[in-house]
C-alpha cells in the first residue's frame, strides 16, 4: 500500500513538473505567450485538484466548509480592496485569472484557500506550537507573495497603480494570512497532504523562472 502511495505521489509530481515546465516554455516564446497566459486558471485548478486528491480527510464537512469560507471571505476582501484601494493599495485585476465579478476574479478566492492550505501543511510538519504554526504559515504566504507580485503584471493577473507595489499590500497580505491561519487552528481542521508542499514549491519556482526570463533575460 505504501509503495502504491509513493508511486502515486511521484507520478503526480512528475505530471505537475511537466505541466509547469511546458508553461514556462510557452510563456518564454512571444508567439505563444498570450495563449499560455490564458491557461493560468487551468494551472490553478490543476494544483487544487492535486491537493484535493492527496488530502487526508478527517471531517469532510468541516474541512469543506472551512475552505469554502476562506474562498468567499478572501474574494469579498479582494473585491473591497479593488473598489476602495484601502486594503492592498490601488490596483486592478486583468484577465489572467479568468472571469471577473465586481472587477475581481473568482479564482483569487480559490488561490487564497490553496495557499492557506499548502502553507499550513508545511508548518504543521515541522512545528508543534500553534502560535509558531500560524506565524510560519503566514510568513511562507508572505514570501510567496513577494515572488508572485513580480510575475502578476507580466501574466496579466493584476497590476498596481504606477506599477508601484505599496508596503501596505504586503502588510495586509501578512495580516490576512495570520487571521486565516489562526481561524484554521481554532477550527480544529487538520491539514495532512503528501503533495501540497511540492505544489507550493513548483508554483514558486515557475514564477521565479518566469520573472527572470521576461524581465531580465530578454
């Protein structure tokens, strides 16, 4: 049984690695860049599907409801942020993350839920204290955002006014991460997953390579 699980994990990692490698190649070629940019929601859905497949369910109803809450709450916060400019700064969403509702892509809520989950899985593997799990998970999300913000404009996901990312964006991102991770710990929802850390890693590497290619190489 363990060998079967190991084979499934390895297969999933190889497929994800191939998918994102093809994505980097497609984004690096000017003629195919727009096509591959439009596939960003597909990449996010694939990552979510991989995480769901390898999630170890303990209380399915509670777990589904919790991450549905994260999805909805994050979407509402982002919509307010876009409308007012008072949460993350003045920014606007483009078409890279798919259809917009209230000038905000639905996929951004899914992205928040995925990131909270993946960073919680990593924090829970190495730390015992709930407080340290919250801080570590939130710090990982902040580190991820530092990378993502560089790639977002070139992938037509979102852009800030005058192309300047304000400090408020990172402060609000970290604060919201702390709130979501705190709620996760209070809810008692358990996050056990064999593929989630790799999903976060391969996405981060994808964005880093993409930024290097599009901003510094060409």
